[in-house]
């Protein structure tokens, strides 16, 4: 994804990969100034969530978590 961010003029990315990859991809996007929309589950560990939130505050870009299927069981 980093290569795509550097080649394209992106405002935001929608991260809809398996949850174990969310934090790394979101942090990578936010480090380059790109807003991150992350599908649920935000991350598998609370510490990863904290790092994502910290990066959003540090860079001033948006971090949004989308819960599109609130009434279905969690899918990992």
C-alpha cells in the first residue's frame, strides 16, 4: 500500500483487509498524511488501537472506524 500512496494523490484509504493487518496499514497511511477508514474490527489488540489513535492525533489526519454490520457476529 505504501507504494500506491506515494504514486497516487490520495485523500483517504479504505482498509478492509483482515483485522490483524489494520493497524500497520492505517498507521502507514496516516504517516503520509492520508486519512484512514478502517473496517471493524479496528485492531486485535488494545495497544494497536492506541497507536492508531496516537498517529491520528500526531499527524492531524482522520481515523474513522466503520461498523457496517452492527447486528452480525464478529468475523475475524
